[in-house]
C-alpha cells in the first residue's frame, strides 16, 4: 500500500508521441478510452487537450446536411407552433373575459352563488 506522502513522478510526453496519438485517433477505429489504455495515459483530459492542439479539427465535430424539404418543413412547423400559441393565448383571454363578465352579471342580478348559476345556465337539472 502506498503512503500518502509518496508523490508519483510526473510523466512528460514528447511532441512526436502526442502527434502519433492524435493521428491514430483521427484515422478512426479507436476512441479516447482505448487509446489511453493502450499507451497507459492517466490524465482525464490529456488526450483531448492534445487533440485540440495538434488535431486537424475534424474529430468530434458534427456536420449536419439537410435537404431543402427538411428545412422548409422545419420553418413550417415553427410557424405552426407560433400560430397555435397565439390561438391558445386568444382562447385564454376569451375565457378570462367570459368569467369576469359572468361575475359582473351575477353581481348586478343579485345572484350570490356564481357556480350554481353556471350549472343552471348550462341546462343541467338539479338531481
């Protein structure tokens, strides 16, 4: 068992080794974890740091290609969502106005129980 006071020696990797690892990653067929195990690299972000410094920038980037139809479909769906949100907001405003109008009408008519009035006005018969 190691003592706490023991310090592991720092491992320094040469430029050629770093470039070799990055080229191996970019060639494909191997991922970060496999490369680290293969060469005994302990640092968590060491290889990623090398990749950002020595890589050509192609690894890890996502390139999305869309057809014209997909793009117009996306625009159409966004337009439809905006229209539905507007319709929902209008419906909520109408409902709030109807509730306020019913309360005012009941108050002026001297009806105290607005909920009971709504039941009767809806055509439901008391049981």
